C-alpha cells in the first residue's frame, strides 16, 4: 500500500493559512491592504481582546459584486492579476488571492459588501472554510469584514498568541504603517471601543506622521523631495539632534508598500555619516517610487521584503536625497552681531593676548618682513604639578598621603625651598610632594600614576610593567555590580518633570509587558496611550540625564525578543543603566578621581565590563623594549 496520501482540503487549508495568518495583526494587514486596493477613502479597523475574539475592518471602496463573493473566499482567487506576465509589474498590495481563504479557514468570518451600482448588498458567512449563508442585506457601498474567534479550530496556534494588549499593539502597528504609506486615506483604529488613531486623509504625509507619532517626533523632521535616474524619494528624515538609539523608527515604503530594505537603510545611514553620534540611528518616513518592473515584491510570504533589479539607483537616490535634505534643513542657527554690538577699539587700544604656544613675530634681518617663529614657553620658576605615587591598587592599599619632602636628602635646605617658592609667579601650581620609598621595603618600587591616554585609559607604572585601565569599562562594571547587589531595591529618583517617550507600537507593547522588570531596574513607567509612555522616576545613578534615550534603547531590546525571561530582562536593564551612568571616554577626570577609580576597581576585583570587554591590559617593559630594538 502506498505511503503518500493526498491531504484533505480542510487540512491543506489550515496549513496554507498558517503561512499567511500568524496572529490577529496578520489578519489586519491582509484586510486593510484589500481595502486600499479597493480605492477606499476611509478605512476603520476595530479589535477587541487583541483581535482574537473580534476584529472588524470597514471601508468605502468599490465593494464586491454578488456573483463574485463566494469566489473571493476560494484559494488563489484574485482580481488583481490574471496571468504570469502580470507578476513582472505588480502595482497592488495584494495579488496572491490567499488572504480571505486563509482567514476563513481559521475563524468565523462574515462579510457585508455592496458595489455602487447595486441596490442591495450581500451578506456572506463562512465558518472554518465552509459556507454558512449568502443573502441580501442593506449596507453602504464598500465592504465590511468581521472576524470572530480567530484560531478556534487550531489550538496549537492559539497557545502561541501573546497577551491581549500585546496583540492589540501589534495590530495598531500595522495600521500605523498603512496610514503612513497612504496619507490620502483616512484610517481609524478602535481598540476595545476606544479610538487610538485617526488620520485626516488629506494627502499630506506630515499630517499622517503627526497622527501616528505625535507632535514631538514630527517637530524633529526634515522634508525630503528628490528624484534621480527615474527613482523619486519623498518624505521626512529626523534631524541629527533627534536621532534615536535604534532603527525602530525607520519606515521605508516602496510604491506604497511598507518594506524592510537593507539597501535603503544603508543609504540613509551613510547620508547621516559624520552628523550623528556613535550609537545613534536616524529615523525616517521615506517613500520611494520606482518603476514597477524594477522591483519584485513576490519574494517574501508577508511581502515585507522586496528585491530590486538594480540596487544602485535606489541607493543613490536615497543617499543623495537625504544628503540634500540635511544640507537644507539642518543648517545650524548662526549668531549675527551688528557692528554696534561692541564698542570700536583703536588699533593701539586693542589688547595683545599672547597664547602660550602662539607664534611670535620677529623682524627679519634683510627684507624687512616679519616671519613667524615658534618659541617654547620659558620654564616656570616652580616645577609643574606632579601626580603623587599610588600605592599598589592590586593590593588595595590606600593612596600615599602628602608628606613633607626631605630637603636634606635632595641637598637643599628648607630655606632654599621656601625661596624658590617665593620666586614662583602668582597662580602657578605648587609642586605636589612625592613620597620616597624606604630602602629595602616592599614599596621600594611603588606603583605610580603616569596619567591618562586619549581621555580613556588610566596608565600606571608597576615595577617593570605598565598597567592600562579602561575607565569607562571599570566604572560600568562597578555600577552594574552595585545595581545587581541592590536587587529590587535599586535607588531611584523622582523626576521634577515626567518624561514622555514616543515608541514604535511593538516597542510600546514590549515595555508595557515588562513594567515590573523596568521598576526593578529603577524606572517607574506608566502607559500614556497612543504609543507613548510616561517616565516618572529613573535610577539614581543616571543623574536625571539621558532618561528618554535609555528608555528607547530598553524598549528596542525588549521588542527584539532577546530577553524572554524576567531575570534576563532585569540583568540587561542593569547593563543599560550602568553603561549610561558610567564615566565616558573623553570625560575629564582629576588625578585623584583616576586613583580613586583604580582603587575601587582593585577592591572589587573588576576584570571585565558587563559586556565582556577586558578592563585591564598589562604591557611589560620587555615587550616595550622589543619595539625599540633594546631587547630580543
């Protein structure tokens, strides 16, 4: 007997539905795209309990004729393409004819539809892929589809759904993208009876952006309008000052379809190169219009990825368009002072300011012209400030106290020392006494703070070695260990003014799902509605600065699904807070602060930062001398 069987049609439909309908947001995407293709002017999406128990999409499009309604629910039935050649130039959002059949296979679906030329509409119901009724009904022109009890017959898929609030936010994110893709259509989104989005549909992209992301995000945008080699780029990019810590707010639309395009993403970030701080990402809402035959949208089940025949024109258009926009819209405000702003000075009254290393002009001997001559400053009367020797910060001994110099050992009398001090010009730094090792003791070759390299690395001399300490990595680890030891008792401070943070809907949902973890890490966050959260308190170590950026970065991490367990979430939150609160490379620090950090790092036995980077690097004298050919 043969082992290969043909699956029952219902089983095959369930398998096919699993490729198209993953969650309620997938249903919203498929149905709203059908509404857009129908030429609608208004589209209303309503969900209850995350869209699992009830989901309704209403539009005022062209509607479906009575004789076509049953056919529309068959697999691969579509009015958007007719043959193989049509796949080469797809101008609609949908074209595979799988949406209605896939949704009907896993839910109770009811449709009300009427074309403009029909007197009566059609009411059609299907349960689990089986037709239940088809009758006349009174309804407005357009189409309304109601989906109830999604996945009622596929419990395996049902158990993988997330909380209702998470599924609702995922559906809201889909509507946001459709609203940004089609500003000429008015979109409404109702969540458990409450309207959370309503775009005007006036055809202005900025109006749609304002409705989706709010005033603060919209205020930091620069318009883009550029065309090159048949590729038109329009929309908005964020000002460099309004950049974000991740790419969640990068929205690219190819011919009205939301896509994730690495080509456009790289072009955008290359255009911003040199204008952004390290670790910051630009945000954008960019529409790219290309010839239909130059792009293939039939390469991804969810049609979220596309393939270009030639990527270079796309890259060039996005890059130069964004670059031109930055040149026009990100011009810094220039301070202009009139001539009357300061009193005029005669040439002989102009004060002569001699900088320490500025070139002095000396008369040339022959031709009478002055030539610049660089002169090193004269040696000051008193010795420059020296950094006191540090006791072994590997052994945890305290720094050597300031002690009186033994002038007799140096062959000088105390009077001579005082005379030299009196001769020093006023305001010059006093020499710091340097402790001398006791012969024969363990401190005969004490460790000594050499200084700081590149504003980042503390350098200490220890016997025949140099020890380099990354001050940011060491401080980050110390703060992380402190937060971790405090556990749920992380010190926090109330903000004088709560901070509002606008997030992408999936990030917004992830933060709301992790409020307890955020609170454990020191953030008191509340739901402010519409994709915005309110931060009332933050960890004390942050010092009140960078709260919004920290929450954005945390939201992006949580939304990425990298931290599914609460303990992992909290641990990463500690990492994030410690990294932001730690002293940064380039931050100025006094020798005393550097020594104190070194002592604390030694006391806590710090070896690696929370991200796994080493804190110390040891360079022996032998290794150094080999570089200079002094040893082999």
